[in-house]
C-alpha cells in the first residue's frame, strides 16, 4: 500500500437551480478514485452549500495514483427519482507525487458538465501521503518530473541529457463502442474524458519508467498527442527528452536565471555554467546493437499498405529536381566544408560522438533551445511523412502497428540527419492528420551536431572546464557552420566563408525547427514567414485515396518550401527558425501550412534578390510585364529591409571565400545560380549579386506565387510577429502579456474551385486572421505576437479550420533599436546577458574570434552563492495570494513570463475536455458554442493551476481542437486538449534587481 | 465561401469600452459596426470592415456571456469563467447599471411591473433610447428594487454593497427605488420640466429626513423595532404628527400672527414683497395642507404635483426669483418658532427643512 490519497469537500458556490419549484438545489458530492466512492451529506436547499466533509481516504497503489484522476461528481438529491448530476471535476493528482512540485491541491474548481458547461464551483482539498521508497516499485514512476517546456526549465540545471523517450497506448474509443448507441451523450462524453485521462496517466507513467531506467529524473519537452482514429480506436502517444535535472537552491536560482524582460531571445541560456556537466549519460539506453539500417526496412511488412516509401534518402535524391521522394526531406541549410584546418578535426569529433550517439536508437531531442555550447553545428531541417490506412486496433495491449509506423518514420529522420552529416536531431516533433481511414504521420526536426566533448567525457570531471575554451569555433557563429562535407554535399547549396569568423563555411540559407540560439548574432529584426498551400484531390476510398495523397505530398512539400524561400528572400533574410510544417488531409483536399520566424543571421551571406524571368525573352509585352513585376519585387525588398532594419555591415573583402565548385542545379520554378546568365543580364538587380533567385513566370503557378509573395501584408506599425519564443532583435520586454486562442472556420460553398482559387482563399484566411489579431490587440502596441502557432484542419468536406494560439507581449519601444549597452552593468545578476553582449560586438568586428565570453560567464557563475535566508523567505511570502478573490493566472505559450522569475514548477497540466450541445442556436451558433467552450477550458486550466498554488502556466498549448457540427440538428460537439507547465513566478522588482546585482558582484569579487 | 465560425478568446478577457457602450445602448452588431466605422477606428488603424465585424461579434458574445454575471455583480468578482482585472470589473458594472436620465424620467414613480414593461415600446419611441437598452435599464431597476426590498438597513448602503456601485449611482438607484415604492406621481404635464436629478435630490431629502431610518438609531429602538424598510417607507408616526400643523392655518390668530412676522422680516428686502404679502395665506394654506394630508397614500403620491400647484406655480406667476423663494421660505419657517402658541417646532422643522430644499431644487424653468 504505497500511498494514501485524502480528499475533503469544503463548499460549493454558484450552483445551478436544480429544483424548479423551490429555485434551489439539494446538492451532495461523490468522490471517486479507482473503484472506491465516498459521499458527502446532502446540503439541502442551497445554491452555496457548505459540506465541510471529513477527509475521505483512499489507500491505493502508486501505479493507480499515476494513472487515475480523482473524480468529483456534484449531484442534486432527489427523493423520488434518480439524482441528477450537476457536473464533474477531474483532478490530476500527479503533481502531488513529486516532492519538488505541489504539496497540496486546494481551491475552487469549476464544476463541468459536458452538456451544460461550467455550472458553479466547488472547493476541494487534496493531499497525498506516500509511504515507501518509490523506486522499488517498478510499475510506477512517481517522482519523475514532466515539463512541456522545450528547454531546460528555469532554476534547474541539466546534469545529464539522456535522450529521446517515446511511448504510445491505444484503446477503443468509447464513442464507437456498441454501448454508445444506448447511453446518453453525457455518459458517452464522460466515458471518453475518463478514458483519455486514464490513458495519459498510464502513458506518463510508462514514459517515467523509461526515464528511470535511463537513470534520469525528468522529461523535458514532453509532447503528448491524441489520435482520434474513429472506428479504429484511440491512440495517445508522447515523446520527450529524458534528463537528469538538479534544482538550484532558491538563492542561486535567482541569480542564474536570466531576466526575461531584458534577456535576449533565449531561455535555455539560463544555466551556462553547467555546460560542463551537461553530459550524455554513459549508461546507454535500450537500443541493442547497431541501429537497423533504414534501407532494409521492409516497406510491406505492416498489415495496412504502407505508403511511406522506404525510399532511400540519399544525397542524390534530395538534390535532383525530378526525383522527388514521396517523403521528401526538407534538408535546407548549410552546405559545406569544414575549411582547411578544421576538416580533419571535425572528422575526428564526429568519430568520437558517433561512438556514444549512434548507439542510441534515436538520437532525438525535443528541446528547441539549449544551454550554450550544447549545439555545435546545425545541418538543416529533416522531415519525413508517411501515409497509412487505419484499421481496427485488435489488441490494445500490444500497439505494435502504430509503434512500427513511428519507428519507420524515425528511422527515416535519422537517416536524413545522417545524410546531412549530423548525428542528432533537435527540435524534434511528431504529428498526425487523420481523415476517415487515412492517416498522415509526420515527423520533423533539425539535424545537428552536438558538442562531442559532452559526449566523450561522459561524466563530469573538473578538468573539462578548461578544455572547453579550446573549442575550435567561436560559440556565436559555430552553429551556422556546415556539418557536412563540402565535396560531398547532400543537396545543392552555395557555400561561403562565415561572415563572422571567416574561417569556416556557411550555407547561403539555413532552415531549422529550433529557437534562435541565444548566442546567435542577428542583423535587424525577424518576422513571421508563412507558406500556405491548398491542393485539391479526388475523393476516393482506401488504398486509392492513400496513394493519391502519397503522390501529392512531395509536391506540396516542395511548393511550401519554394514559397518559404521566396518569402525569405523578399524580406532580405537568410534563415528560418522554429519552422513548423503541417499538412492536413481532408476528403477532397490537402492543406499545407508552414510557419517560421525569418531572420538575417549575421554569419550567413546576404541573400540575393529575386529575379523574374519571362519565358519568351523576345516578346516585348512580356518584357514590360516582367520588368514591372521585377520593379515591384525590388521595391518590396527595399521596403522590407527598412522595415526589419536589416543593414548588414558592409564587408570589403567579400571575395575571400573561394568560389565553391558546385554543379548548377536547376529546379522547376526557381533555381539558384551562381553565374550571371546571359538572358537575364539586362535585369540588373540592386541586391542581385552573384546569387539572385530566379523566378520564371512561365506558367500560372509562378504568377500565383508572385502574387502571393506580394500580397502578404507586413504587420502594422507597432506590431511584430514571430513563430518562435521571442522575436530576434527585441530584448526589452515589459511585463504585459495577453495570451489568446482564435479559431476560424470557412465554408467553401463553391464546388468548382481550382487550386489557385483555393490557395487564394486559404491565404486570405490566414492573412485576415493576422489582421484581426493586430486590430484586437491594437491597444497593447508596441507589442510582438510571439509563438504564433497555426493549426489547420479540414473537419468536413467543405470546411477549412484554422486555430491559432499565441501571446502578445509588450516591449519598451524606446530601447528596441539595439540592446541597451548599460544593461550589463545594471543587471549583472544574469551572466547570460554578459555573454550575449558579445555576439553584437563580434559581428561588428568580424576578425576577432574571442573565446572570452564563455570564460567570463563560467567564472562568474562558478562562484555565485545562494542568497541569504531572509531574501528567499521574502520571496515565499510574496506568493501568498489574497484569499477570497480569484487569483489572476497568467498563461503563455512561451517558457517564461517577461518581468517575472519562475521560482517553482508545480507539475504538468494536461487536460482533455469534451463539450456537446443539442441547442446550438440557443447558445449563439457554433461561434457562441466554441467561444464559451474555449473560455471554459481557460477557466478550468487557471483553476487547477491556482489550486496547485501557482499563478501562471508556461509552455501552454492547445494541441487539439476538434469541432463537429450539425446545424440542421441543432447539435455540435467539440474536443479540446491543452497542456502546459503550472508555475509560481514572482515579479522582478527594481528592489530585487538591485540587491541581486549587489550580492552577485560581491560574491564574484570575493571569490576571484 | 462563408465564415462559418470565428472566435477569439483571450486569457484575460478583452473588452473594448467603446463596443461595450454600443452594446449597452442596444445597437445591433451591424449598427455597431457602422457606428464604429463612423467613429474612425478604421482610420486610426489600417483595417477592413470584415475585421471590425469579426471583432464586434466577439465582443458582443463576450458581453452576452458576461451579462448573467452582471445581474449579480458580486459574482463577477469570484467567478472563474472570465479573467477580468478588478478595475475592469468596476467599469463593467458601473456602465451596466448606468442609465439614461430621459428614460428613467419616464418610469420614475411607476410600478416596476410587467404592465410598465409593456409600455417600454412607447417610451423607447418617445425618448429615442433603443428598446433593448430600455429593457436593460428597466430590468436593472426591477432587480435592484427586488433585492433591496427584502433587506434591512440603510438603502444607499445596501445598494452599494450588493451591486458594487459608486456612491453617486447608488444614490440615484435609491431615489428610483424610493419613488417606485411610494409611487410618486411624476408624469403629469406640470411636472415635465423637473429633471430626474431634481427628483433624485428630493428623494435624497425625503429618505434622509422623513423615513424611519432618518430619525436615528436611538429613536428607532424605542419604536418597537420598526426597522423594516426603514429607508423606503415614510415615518408613519411623523406623518401623523404633521396633522398637528393644521393649527397654523385653522387658528386665525396664529395665521395672522405668522403673516405679520414674515412680512415684517421681508419688508424692503425684495421687489416681490407685495405679492408675498397678498399671497401669504394662500401659500401657507397650501403648504400646511400638503403636510396634513400626507397620511393618505394617495396624497403622498401627489406630493410633488401639490408642491408645484400649491406653491411653485403661484410664485412663478407672480415672477418671484429663486432668491425671493428662498428668502420667503426661510422667514416663513423661522417665524413659526416665534409664535408663542405654536407647540410643534420639531415636527415643523423636520417638515419644512425638506419642503424648503425640495422647492429650491424644483424652482426653475
């Protein structure tokens, strides 16, 4: 009996009237855990009942504690007929199982009913007593901490990063069981909610077990998803990065955490000193022997026809234009050579790392930002997609088919990374799109080389600190340098010598799925770049349908990629971060949406312009037309340069980089060309140096491309937008934030739509959404919409749904031109900032390659001591919230809150809700229905966080929003899944900052 | 192609004060969009009508969902559905309970019943306030009336605490409740010139001086704990005592004595002296008769019309200035104290104090 769960029902308020005669309610409460149920007394005739019950005690296995939610049902007592349910509260008690998270759950919870929504609130107290040493119980994994945050959480340091963990569980969907025909919608919804709650508990426990096996104690970047496969079942799957985390003492945490309000756009930079300790575990995971060569994967092994081709993604295939693989790799990025002297060294490093990393089954990391020095080189985006036919999951206990599908995809990703000369994939994520029986599985990430030193040394030894400074590449441009071999490039790219260190080769463009590394030097500001695409397909069934989709996918990826490239060039930028490509399948169309943050990396060459080429050069009319378009594009580029303040330092010795021998690669619509071509010579581009992009307007596709290029409106004055955590080029965040979720559904009434027509509609939909956001948030300017996360879906044949969750963050306009120079002195508490001062200086003076920054940061951090007791006590007292009124809970999709410091992580929030209505019109139509449902979901998340003692949710995301409607029957149903990390954060006051600085300086002085 | 669904939900509920006002004023979504366009929102910010429509719809939905909570404002503070900062909550409540003076003037003193509600169409047409807004205002009156009706204690304080309103607004509502409860006649043509604010002032005077609650706690206890509705109903005992004032007009000596005292004091101080002297008996009869009849509910209802007919109109036809009225009433009140046979000084002061300030307030064009 390893645990005792105790619950106490205190009171209710704002209950609905259940007895029409008296206009009152006779409420009582059932508290259920596992198979045990307790009841409170009936509190007669009150809408604000006071039960003040005894402590209900459940003696349970800790395995159950992890899987099961505490279920609280509020009912109306009825003497003569059956008691009516008012609503339910599910409380996930996982946060109580972790000593470092919450110790008690206490607060008001909305009473939720899947038909009526929130119906009053109930005050509940929950405690857990754990008896035994938990590690002896192998079925449970109590104590493993979970974080949605995709970086090392604040106030923690990573002692070890063990690597990828994944798990999936499957079950029958209650909605599709035979019993569903005879039970009420409410019962069916509740069965589903409960099942999913159980499944995610089980999933988390199983992942926790894997983490314990690997020797870790936490999962960072935990990403859990549901696949509602309809008839064939319900899949809950999760991936994450296993780590061993160590908490800073409360005092030192306050020193090492960066001040997000002022810290440059990184949040992983909070623990620079532990770089030396951030080591990959020596005890290597599960993988037995060498990884299966992906080529050998039998593509016909799984029972449903696998449409994911096991096409070897060789260097040739990805570089050729005709030979597009069905699951194309989008490997963009650095081309290249490791220069003269760096070459052999790199090979050596690679050999070293291979020994540790390649033994792993999947060297994947769901993290998107990293401690400095972790990331050595970035190769580019790798992605894989596969189309599967769903069939019933026969044995839920052995979800082999689904496992095998993902295994296949991951192998492919791994091989893509290898082709890019990389041994690891970072910023890794997986998702699915399901329509009827067809399912597209997608995975993507960024191929990278991680610091070999971390891997080689295995465990921390003191000597390693000094070695770090011998690192051949300066930290701030190193990640741009190509990881692959110059002579054997995986795809066509133009290489140049790094514009910062001048020593190593960098590609002309770099695409990644990660956040911009903290140390990266950026010129000007970034912006949101989106590629949108619609492709019609014929309605079909089964294999025919799957084949059709498979055939369309590569073209879609290719066009999305082209759009991204063109839009990037148009903005005079050379790199994409946080790239997320989603392809969604509907009955008669496929939707593709790629979002990323474009930036100008100082280390990369200036992008060339875009050249328009007519198909028939002789035609005078055409020439004029081409010239006109060309002018518009040139104007747009010039305007964008100004808008995003892109003024790269002029470099006199531009020719230093030797011309790189490279076969000219042509692509269908655009090509990169290195020599000036005859027929285009008269179109002199101001920006067009040797590497202008050529757009041939020889077909309607290209015309359309150009139009879509030019119709993207820049955000209005005072606004910025990006898909990453923060906006490159903005550093002085103020504390104002406004998180929002917006959903828009379009009905396409026109049945004879063309691809172009659809594209236009889809593009307008996205653009209009952005315009709407800007308008609604106009009072918060200057502000930046961060983490703009668009999700597209085709819920029904003629419907297109776009859901967006993002946060608007205000910043101080006066200082946004550059990083304030006095910052280092005023806020010396955060060493990361000191370090981040350097990239700018380095970019100005490209000849100097100084390893000093890391030295400074390490030395100063080494000696920081915990703050005196008094201060930490004052921190605690400041988080006692006012009793009576509702705690304000901030929510953000980012991993931090500007102007505040996270002092405690209280546990993961992972909630799944269903809402259904049979009176759609009365609830204000679908919009009214969804509006109140989203508001209710927010309310329930906030209530759970507040009950855990928290005041904010970070890394919040809405993973699913599945809406089904039938206006004719006056019905609608919606499922929403949200997740995030509940935290306690405290405000950074000026007072604190000054004492902080003083103390830090003092300790550093004293120690050195 | 049509927008099937379009929602935007902020973690902190986003509310535009301008749109809120349009919603309160009963504008339809389309009218609101038009009004906003004319208001120049689009010029300030580069946006299309679509954007404005979408925003307006979102806001309207939010307000509709909030409306339930606004009906019992205390709930707004501890509900969980909307996260609204406290100062915004105050704004929402204050604006929701704000009303149009022209509208309230129409229903003042009427029974807050279904019958009156049916007349709202006409009132809407007459005042130009939209029917929707009329309904909201009327329902607010009714709701507050119903809640405070069952409460003990001071009226204004009850309203302020239960509906979290500002002092000014709470006082206005107290006036409305007081008028509705006593069914004062305010709709007669002769009373049309009196504004709501005049009436609200008078109500305040009556509440503070003529109700049971007004006398003070010490007095209350001696009177059999008659605390119920102490602010809403007039002090019956006081009304009875008012009958004693009749002596001022029935006793001929007293009347003459009173007149000569007033005239002596007034002589040479005003141009209207002759008219004052000539009208003294009439005016005095008028005021004292009002006092003596107040035990009849019917005459309470006619209190204001009587004041106008018996005092204000005669004075106005004689072209008294406001200063004249003030002067006259001051001396009229004070002189009664010197009358040696007149024993009801306390009641007289309590009566005349209110009458004086009401007439001052009402004496204008």
